[in-house]
């Protein structure tokens, strides 16, 4: 399976483990629930770990654990639910998470420009989206008024 | 007026191109209805009863004459020859074809106009006082802040998929002409005890089916913190606003459910974490302020012959008295163009009227027009010496009905005539009420009365804050009307109180007339309608409208 990462279509090397699957010998992401209940076992499993966050999961509770993860996956259950846009920004700006931040699930091509601006660098859409055709949407706008994760200064400081 | 530079222009061009692509994908079946919906809404495109409805942004109600000419062109070319100015200082077209909308947007972009965020669950077009910069009661011109917020909120990456729509209004005057207490965020320019100017921040106001008056969560915010504070409020709302029920998704419900103290605490905590990284530069405020410098006024004195002219012609005198207000610069006056000609849909303007108004603005008012939230237009900078001549021209256009602020200056939503959500017609009710006044003396005798009509409880016509509010309700397929009294959207904001059972379409105008009569019988000398209602309460009005039994 392929995903978009850092502006390119690449192979996905993470397995999103459900809560009742046995641990494989492979890089995995787990739900917050599984992380909380099996933290010790997961940490000694010897495989790279990722965390999957739903839009209503409490980031504040997990802040101390973020260092254990090589990837955080923000799950989009509904493309109109914009909470994860704030979570992404907080992860990057407040909690300093600097590894892969991935959007997964129900989001639109038309949202990936916004998502990339709040710090998401990988995209794993539902179903059979044509990833190559999606790429230009990352550059749909060349003008960015506000400071966000991608540009630290508002446009007015960059205006010539 | 703010002038677009290359960046602003590029953005509207890119937006028009993006929407063309989205529309094409939808028409080809690559986007589903459900996927296209929020995308088109964020571009002001509804699908209505007869056709799509396109809402075009007029940021804080300010229009250049060339922009108004473009709106005339759009009305002529893509619509049925008219447009409808709204309570949010925007304009709506009721008949464009979906396939044409990309072209409409491309044409609008050539005059720096667009439909960005005029609908959808994002930060909507910022609104303000239509007398900004010219009124005598102003602490500071709010428009530079409107423009700063416009830029900050346009395509905001974090806040484009909020639980619900989000509206911000700013007022800089002593009088509140922007209904700041009825917005998700209201900003009032105030002075602190050290004589510095900043913002009082109100949150959680709104109309619709649960009307609520906003509460002050910060009595004074320094200017440099404007954007960080907005960002903090929006982030709290985005994360914790209810998304399970669209009727409970507004920030007013969050504020109510958490309580003002808890909500304020959350905002302040969020703000504390970001405020030093997101300072608004004072130089930037100055740079934007330069775009709103006063136009090159002549050095004049107030015009004494004007009084003579008004003495000569009683019709001019009535227009002067009701449709113009004082200007802060000697020798000038502010002119209202009434879009409330009896018998016409309130807020409508035809394409030829649009062209003519644009010409008048060029000749008499530095090429600028403003849209009021009461659905009229304003020429803000007219020389007093030109008033008689201007009046004659406006009269010829049918825009000189001398009724601003009176009972025939009605705010009215499109209702059943255009809107698929409506329970009842509203435009014919407005016309019916206007019809009561074949005699202008009677109209003037009633003084200032704000009558607001909505065709359903979404409240597009602001019925809950009308001195007299009229709400269309559906009773077994028939149109009925609920009356409220005592609402206001000004400094003394209040929600109207229900008068009693709803009345039938046949009875509604009679009921309104009975309300007028009661006021005339009960008022004290010089007492305005709203004051009388507040003093004597509902009872006398109920007795008159419903009879004693
Ligand atoms: C025919 C097209 C229209 C449709 C489909 C429409 C739809 C809606 C809906 C669904 C709401 C409900 C908002 C809520 O629940 O909070 C609403 C509110 C509102 N609309 Fe409209 N509307 C239309 C035309 C207008 C017009 C013509 C105006 C101005 C005259 C207007 C101004 C407003 C305002 C001010 C609100 C109140 C929002 C608030 O502060 O709570 N709308 N509209
Ligand atoms: S108040 Fe209701 S009827 Fe009137 S425009 Fe709004 S949604 Fe339509």
C-alpha cells in the first residue's frame, strides 16, 4: 500500500494494529486504549511504535509519552471533524513532536493543503484515492496569510 | 479602502481556480454531493429552491464603485438582473447556474472580490459599523482591525473545519451599529484606565434558534494580542465545541454549558501558551491603518444655505432629516440610500441601480459605497453643498424613500419566495407593513422602530432583536407568524419577548398596526417605541392585539 509522505508517493511501512491482534515483528501503530493498557509490553516488544489518535483523544494526558513514538497517526473518521487540525498543530508547536505526523481515513484532497500547514507530513486516505492526482493539491495556494507550522511568520512580515 | 497587493490578488485567483477544479470534479461525479457540500459552502454556494444561491463577500461592508459595477455585470450576465444585500453586509444572487459559478468567481477576482468563507463552518466575513471612520461618536476606526482579521482568518489552516459557522464583528463607536453582542466574537474598541485603546472581548452571542447575548470574557485586550487571543478562543472552540448536534455546535452553547468562568479560564490558559509567539506588530497595524486614512476632504464649513433648501422643499427636508446623518468633518454629511422602497423586496438592488449608484459614488463620495447590516447602502462622504443635487438623482433611481430607521425600513430575509428552509413568506409581510403607511406623517410620528422579519427560526432576518420581531411558523401547512417585542441589537442589546399565540397571514399586518396604536396611546412625551415597550411590558399590547378575552 502507498501513501503520500513529504510530497511524494511512497510505500507505507507501518501496520495499524487493531486492539485484539497479536504483536507482529514489524513497525506498528496502536490505539490510545491499547497503549494505555499494554504500555510495558509494547515498549519491550522491540519494534518501532506509533500511536493512533482520534480527534477526541486527550493530547494533554499523553504528552509525557510522545517520545516513545516514531509516528503519530491522526485518525479522520469524518472529514468535517476539524479537531485533529488543532491536535496536529499542538503536537508540532507545543509538544515539539518532530517525527512523522500522518492523517489517515476520511479526509478530502481539498483539505491536504490545510493539513500540511498544521504540520501533517504524511497522508493515508481511505479507499482508492489516486495519490498522484492528489499531489498538486498540496500546492493549491502559494499565499499563506497566517503563521502556522509550515511558515513561522505571518505574511505581513514576509511581504515585499 | 484596503488595496490588494500581489499576494492578496494571487490568493483570490488561486481560490477561483481551485473552485473551478472542485466544480468540475463534482460535475464529473468524482466528488459526491456530501463531499462537495462543505467545499461549495465555504465558497458561499447554497443549493436553493429554484437555483443555487451565491453569497459574495463584501468585507466589513465596504465596496469600491468598480466592484459595485462588477456586481451589476454579474447580476445582468449570470442572474436575473438584481442582487440582495444581506444582514451580514454581503450580497446574494438567487439564480446563478452551478456551471457558471467558476466564471463568476473568475470575473469577481478581477476586481478583488470573491466568495471565500461567506458560508460553511469556518470564520465568516468580518462585519463592522457602516459609519466607521466618519461618525462623531467613534473612539477609533475599526476597519484596520477588520482587515487584519480578514487576512488572518482567510483560509486559516486550523480553523476551516469548525463545529459550526463563526462570526466576528468589531465596533469602534459609542453606539453599537455592528450588533457585536450577537456574534460568536464581538470586539468593542475601548480605553483602559491608562488611556490606552484596546478591545473588550465578548463571546457567545448569536441568533438562530437559540438566541443568546454574548458575555464579556476580557474587559481589555491590548492590540498586540488581538490575533493570539482570537486564536486561543477559536482553538478552545474547535477542540471542545459540540459536534454531535448541529444545533448545539455553536460557541454560545459551549460557553453556556461550561459557564463563563470555566470557558474564560480555558481561553486564558490557551492564550498564555501562545501569546508571546503570536504578537501582532504595531507597525503592521499602522501599515493597514494607512489604507483607511480619511479621503482628501475639502476644507469646508457646515453649509448654512442647506437649511434654506430644506425649508423650500418639504420632500427634500424629510429625506435630509431621515436619510442623512452628521459627519465628523465640517461641510460633509453621510447619506443613506434606502433599499426599502415600499412594495420592493427589502435589500434588493437591480443591475442598473447598481451601475447608477457606482456613478453617484464616484461623483459625490470618493468612489466608495458601504452596505449596512440593516440592508441599506451608504455614501459616507458627501459634501453638504451637493446634497440637493444628489437627492434629485437618488430620487430618480427610486432610492430616496425617506424612511431610514422608521417602521418601513424593515430587515427581511428572503423567506418562502427563495429559501428552501422557510416556513412562511417574509417579503410580502414586509410589503404589507409598508402598505400601512400611505401617510408619511403617521410613519414619522412613530419615530424609530426596528421591525425584523425571518421566514423561519434560523433568524436570517434578525427577528429576535427587532423592536418588533416577526417569525414565520408553519401550522399544518399554513403560514403563521409569531410576534416578539422589545428586542434590540444595539448597546442595550436584548432579546424580544413573545407577545402571545402566533397570528395568521391575514392578521399579521393588523396585529402590527394594533401594536403601533398601543404605542401611540401609551407613550410618554418623546418616548421611543422600545422605551415604551420596556416601561409598560407586554400586557397592553396583548390586550390590543388579542382582545381582552
Ligand atoms: C436563501 C438563502 C439562505 C439560506 C439557505 C440561509 C440559511 C441559514 C441558516 C441555515 C441559518 C441558521 C444558522 C444557525 O442555526 O445558527 C441562517 C442564519 C442566518 N442567516 Fe441565513 N440563509 C439565507 C439567506 C440569508 C439572508 C438573505 C440573510 C440576510 C438578510 C441571512 C443572514 C443570516 C443571519 C444574520 C443568520 C443568523 C446567524 C446567527 O448569528 O446566529 N441569511 N441562515
Ligand atoms: S430565516 Fe429561514 S427562511 Fe429566512 S432566509 Fe434564513 S433560513 Fe431562509
